[in-house]
């Protein structure tokens, strides 16, 4: 492998032979630190003046250009530098000689003389331009410089030494990359800059054109090189299309001078350097592992989006990192945070829904408190008059009058429990009892038209409550860590340390419904005792307004992910997301890559247990679940 450092490079005399519009000499200070410390072969398919090549002087290189006259010059300097020098020494800086030499057809000359002609015209023409007309004839005027250095013998010999180590190829960049690029190689790309215009650099060097669609094709090649395992650095102007094409990668904007423009006010510009590391293919592997028996103690739930069936895959990925503190940012049913607790992690569980935070207060944060069954039974008995809120507000909607009265009694008694964990267990049990007594477990409709005769629907609400208390009690265990449950916006979470952050937000898709509040408004109301919500009295279901969430639109979801990834940029990120959701897989990778050096996508075949799709009976509930991993 080749190895180069800035300290070594600074002592080397080799430098570009030609003055070159768009040359990278002024950018070397920015480019050299981005060059990988070791690489296989150096490849530069838009060679031009070759400033970076001459600065690095790699031991094994391929340099290429589509300009045959330019390639002839470099080949002759590499192999016959003394012959080139002897021709150069005959030239003088006069307009007569300049125009006489310019009129010659380089292809009819001996190759060494043609190379000397190229160097001479470059040194003495206006601004060092290389421009040809439609017939391929050089047509830049005489530069009128007083004393240009036409023949720099020392520089030519130094350049010859560097060029001899390279394969010098005349050809299209695409073919060069296809033929030569191998994993581990370093490719420097300095294509014609955007925007494309009559005066763009590429038209100065060749009769060919390089349009915006060519830049799009080049970007595809860069992605191919990335996938192949190559190091790539690309330069261009600070143009919107460049940012769009290379969004997944690091883009640095730098100030530069434009030496070519005849308008002084336009000689300053902004260039970009795109750094594309080789893709890592070997780190994240999906090998589902058996989970601790304790995980099975978590009461099963039909909560929309629950990851109970993906726990083994999530742990398979998470276990490949050293993480002691884990944040479950959108806890939902609470099962993922509980799984991490069972694995001995310190868990910080968060959700914007009070019912979810209640679950994790009872079974994730709580390490040792249970609610004795005799205390649970006493909650079923009226001790003081309730406010009859449920009985009056939801009469004839979801439950019988007796069941509504019992819910009001339980609400009132639970509110009087002093111990926060006993209170959380009791409220969790009430929520579970209410969902089990509800066909489909949701509150988007009234009545019992979806009653399928399940056993749960036949049990008394009191029995459901006591069975739920027993199930939650059995789930309580101490993992010896100070776990926390929080009810709040993920964006507002403040923590000192988060080794790993698991993110399972509402999925946005035009084909699905991610409004958790609309489905669970009744039990969410129970968890927060309808405090701080506005019931929409005109609705048949008496739902309340959904909480504002950025995940309800495509742009909002993309912006929210960007903010979250930035917020937790120092943590390992694992994101669950669905193949039928937006942002797309590529968009998610691009967003995460702004903040993480490595981004990998682990696909998992998954079928939703019930319809969070617009039609649950169609193929749309069979999807791929993605685990996006950033580290």
C-alpha cells in the first residue's frame, strides 16, 4: 500500500508542467489532508495539470485524460524528456514564432516536438488556456508576457521522474474507471465544473462536451466506486446539483480564486471537495440470538408497531457494540426497552404518549415494587365518589354503563395511590383491561361490530384488570441498574450519556395510519386523566386532538430524523423503519451519513400482525423492516 504525508510531500520538487485553468495547486492545502494515509493505486481520469498527482508522486498510478494532445505531452515528458527539452530550447517568446507554432498541426509533428509545442503554447498564450475550435485547432491568442519560463529543465526532469511511475492513458473517464479501479484504490476526480456554459473549463480543453446529465452519470460512478471499496475525492463548484448528487457524503465548501475570468468581480468563487470513503461491508451481521427468559415475562400486547417479533434481530445488531446505557427513544409498547433491561443495560425509556410512559414506569424503571393482589382488589371497590367522567362522556360508545362506572372507580382509586410504581402498575393494568375488552383493541369506532367472540371479550372487566395486575407484577425484576422512564418529546430529551439510541418513530406512509392517538385516545386519556387535551365533542368517538408530530408528513419526517441524528451524533444509532415508509431507504442513509462515519442497512422480512395499513388484508402488510445502523 502507498503511504504519503504532508510532511513528506512538502520536500518534493515535482510540480505541474502546465499552467492549467481549474488547476488544483491553490487547493492542495485543503486536498492533501483528505488523502487516505494508505491506498492501492492512485487513479486520476480528468488529469489536466495534475497538481495533486505531482504533489503526491505516488509509486503506482494511472493518469488519464480524453485530450490526446495532452496525453502525448505527458508520455513524451515521461519517456523522452531530453528530446522535449531540446525542442523547447529553440522557441522564443515572440508573437511571430507563437503564431507560426500555433498554426502547425501537432499530429503531423514528431511526438517529442508536438509535446514541446504544447508546453510552449501553454507558457506563452493568453492566461495559459487550452482551447480549440470546432476543427480541433488551437485558437488562443498570444499572451504578450515579458519573460515566460518556456523551458524549465529542472521542473521537466522532476516531472519526468514522477510520470514514469504512472500508466498514462488517453480515454474517457468512464472506461478508465471501469478498467482500472479496484477496492482500496484512491481515485481523484476533477471533472469539468458546473454550471455548464460556453466558457466552462472542459470546452477549453477538448472538442467534447460535458453536460449536467454527464455529472449525474459521474455521480453514479462515484457511488459504484464507494460500493466497490475505493477511496474517492471529487472537486467541483459549489453548485446545488453537486450537493444533491453527493448528499450522502462529506462536502466541504472552500473559497477559491478564478484566474481565468476577465471580469475581476467574478474571479472569486466557492469550490467543494466531496470526500467519499470506501464502503465497509463486513461489520454488521444479522444472526438472531436467543433472548433471556425474562423477556418472555413482558405482558403480550397488540400495540400498533410493537417490535415484539423483532427483538432477536434488534439485539443481534445492538450486541455488536459496547453499550452500557441505551435510550429507547419512542418506547411504544415498551418491549424493546424491557429487552435491553433484561440484557443488563441501563435503560432510558421515552415516549410522547402517557400510556407508553406508564408501561415503562411500571416495568422498566421499576426494579422491585409490585402491587399485591389484595390491594388491587380493593381498587375495584368504591371508596369515594368519582367524577363519573367516563360514564358521562363515553356513554354507549365503548363499554356498558356498569363497565364505565367501574372504570371511573378504578381511575379515582388509582389516583389516590401514593407509591408511583404501584400507581403505574395499576394504571397499566387498567389500560390493558380496557384494550382487551375492546374488539381489535382500538378506539377508532364505537359499538361492538368487530366482536369475534374471543375469550377476552367474554371476561368481566374486573377479571381482566386483576389478571393484568398479576401479569405486570410478574414482569417486574431488578437488573441492578438505575433505569428511567420519561414522558416527553424526543427532541427535548437531555441525557449525559447515551452509548446506543434505538429509534422507532411513527412511520410515515401515504398507505398507512401512524396516528397512535387516534387509535388509542381513550386509554391515552386514562393515562393522563384527560389533562391537557381537548376532546372533540363533535366526533362520534369523542377523540381528542392528536399530539403535534413531525412524522405526519414526508418532509417533516425527514427533518425530524435529521435533527435526531444530529442530537445523538455521538451515540450508536439503530433505527427501525419500514420499506413502505418515507423517507426512502436511500434518503435515510443520506441523512444518517451526515452525522455517522459508517451507515449500514439490515433488512428484515416482517409481517404486521394487524392492519396499520389502509387495507390489512392486502399484500401491503407484508413488508421489509429495515434496521438502519449508524456508528
